[in-house]
C-alpha cells in the first residue's frame, strides 16, 4: 500500500440512509468504503477515487464537515 503523506486531507463520510431496495452494485460501493452500519461515520483520505465512490450513491451517503 502507498504511504500517506503528512499533508493529506481527510473527509468524513456518513451512511445515513439504508441501501435496502437498491441494486447490489450500490451496496457494494458502500461496503467498499468500509461502512457496515447505518449512521456510521468513517474518515477517509480525500482523493478523487473516494469522491467518485460517494458521488455514485449520493442518496445513501453524505460528506460531513
């Protein structure tokens, strides 16, 4: 794995709506971010790939400041 530099910014992502009734691909995106429970907040490195994953399911996830 690549080492994180000291100046990396982080974002907090909150899983605020259940993925029941949505396609399996959307559930996979949520799981790939390391989120397992509803209302869970995780902190990830702010990168284009993470932002893209959140953009795929904006109805399930939100970025918390």
